[in-house]
C-alpha cells in the first residue's frame, strides 16, 4: 500500500512524457486536446499521489523528489512543448526565451519547495497550476485560433509564459487548499 503514491507519481510522469511524445508523432486531428487532457489528467494524479501519501503515512524523501521530477516533465516541459508546437512560432527568440524561463522558473520553484517547510502554504504559484493554465491556453485557445491568438499570438503567449514564470518564483504565500 505504501508504494501506491510513488506508482501514481510515476504515472503522472508518464502522462507528461506521453504528451511530449504524442506531439512528436504523426498528425492527429485532436492532438492539442489529447495532449491537454494528458496534462490535466496528470494534475488529477498529482493531487492523489500526495493525498494518498499523507493518508497512508507514506511520505518519503524519494517520493518528494520523484514528485518534483514528474511535475517538471508534466507541468513544465509538456505544456511548453504544446504551446510551441501549436504556435508554429518558427525561431522566435521571444517565445524560445520565455519558454526556457518558464521551465527554469518551475525547476527553481520545485527545488525551493523541496528544501523548505511549506506545510501550511505554498510560496509562489505551484508549477502544477502554472502548467495546467498553460496547457488549457494551448489546448483551448491556440488550437481554436481565437481572436487573441490571431491578433497577438506570439506576444500573448510570451507574456503568459513570463507572468506564470514570475508567479512561480515569487515569494507570495498562497494558502494550501485541503
């Protein structure tokens, strides 16, 4: 029973990796929505791995580290891959730079979390939430060709990436839900 949280954590990681691999495969008409679904499902699995670890008294250092690796893949790399795939930005320095900053900010936030005691609150926006926001933006907004995308595409995406990055590394305390 004590291994269930780590199995869920690895499942979360596999969903993130599956998202990236699916983007690299042959075109599928619903690719953006499938990838977005994988990332959001990763969020559900991420919630339950932590919940079960606490309920089963199975919180471990290895579980904490695995969770961070999984979160970096599922909520850092996968959403960035999605918005870069959908945007067809070419070699836009703005998008590439803001994408790199998003992943770096997420990694920094995860490392800070692992080294601190944040049992009552989060410091900065959790990468899980930032990644799910970015995935929904990618899956729903970019794939639909909304007015925002058509008129401000690259700039709007870069601004979103930068704002989410700053929110992740901020020192703002956010109350933990649950």
